[in-house]
């Protein structure tokens, strides 16, 4: 039995980054196409048509679908017996640096105090890594290259607990209304409810990882997702903020228990270029792409190949 090498894992993750920035998951593509079919505003319909042309050409030619290729965040669910677990942090940094050169992707890691760009998408705490250690020896990993425009309009709202669901809805509607066209709608909205200030924002980003075709398993949360989806689209902001029937492609919510005295709501906006890729990797080097319908991650070609 062959054993997965560090070089193989770096190569696979580099190709995973390229997959994320050049090819949308099928659920997002379908949501955009469905929005185009039901759109009644001619300007909005033309914009949606251009977006469809954009992601179609991006996938065909293997080039990033947007000049902003985002800041890299990794979501790591790793078995405690995975053979490269001790090296995984440095592997993720190496894959990020390599992808910057061979995809290529734009350097987006900037020192917040000096404004200096690192040039390779790495820096202090970046790429950010969310760790989940589980039993077993497999690795399931998602890369989320989050664009700066949609991150700019994300908000943490501290709602009075007494307002309950009504207060949550008002916070979300106000945030998206104020965002307008800045996050490049139609957007996906990830919402984290409860926990604490930092936890709510993290849950909002985790919610973005769930496919748009899946409602939350809690019926009350699923109902809230549906209600917010309809109410946000009734705002009329439309594609690129120029008016229309579709402001959001989906609303995904995750939640945690909270302190009785506080009700944090993390609202994470994601542009239509909802880039992500998920791989499952076994110790013997078997790699399955979970987020996209492609036969092999190594069919994704890098610059110069």
C-alpha cells in the first residue's frame, strides 16, 4: 500500500485552490441560472447572463472567475491518525504559496499596520485554519477563497435577547439593505446565531459551506432561512445593486446556544462568485472531490502544465 507523501498533498491542495477560483460548485451555478430564468427586470437579466458567461468561460479556460481571488481560509476536519497531521499547517501554507504562483492567484495578504503585501497570500495567521480533530485517519478539507468586497459588508449585530426572531430578521434585513450593491449581488448570506460575538461570525462563515440545495436539519431554522430568502429578495436590490428580483441566491443559518443576556448575530455576505472546494483524502493517497463533479483532482492543470 502506498502512503500519501507531503509533495502529493501539497500538489492536490494547490489544485484544489485552482478548482475553487475557476469553477463554481453546481448548486451555485444552478441557483444563478434559475435566477436568470425567473428574472423580470431586463437590466438584471442581462447582468445575470453576463455572470453565467463569466463562470462558463472561467471553467472552460481554467482562469479565475474574478480578479479578486480572495483571502484563503481552510476548514480542516482531520482524523487524529492521519499520517501527515503534524505537518498539515505548514503544508497548507506551502500549498497557498504555490497556488499564488502556478494558478496564478492575486496576492491578497496585507499587513494591517504597514499596508505591505506579503506577495504570496500568507502572513500572520493567514491563511486562517479552522481545525476539527476527529477519530480516524482521513482528511476532509475545504478551501474558501473569500473575496474582499463581500467580506467588507459582513457584520456582527448584537441583538437584544428580548427581540428574539424578530430582532434577528431586522438585523439581517438592515445589513443587506445597507450593503446594497457593494458585495456584488446576487449574494449568498451565511448567518451565525448565538454562541458569542466571535462564535456567531465563525458560524456564519461555516454556514456558507453548506450547499444551497440543503436546508438546515432543524425545521425552525429551515423555516427562518426560507423566510429571510423571500424577504431579502423583496428588497429589490438586484444583481450588482441595479434593481431586480434576485438579491440573494440563498440564506444558510447555523446556530449555537447563547448566554441569556446576549443574542449575537453574525451576518456573512458572499458574492455570486462563491468559491470553495472540498476534498477527501485517505492515508494511501486516494483523493475524492466532494464539492465538484470531476473525476480526479489531478485533471486540474496548473500553469505551465
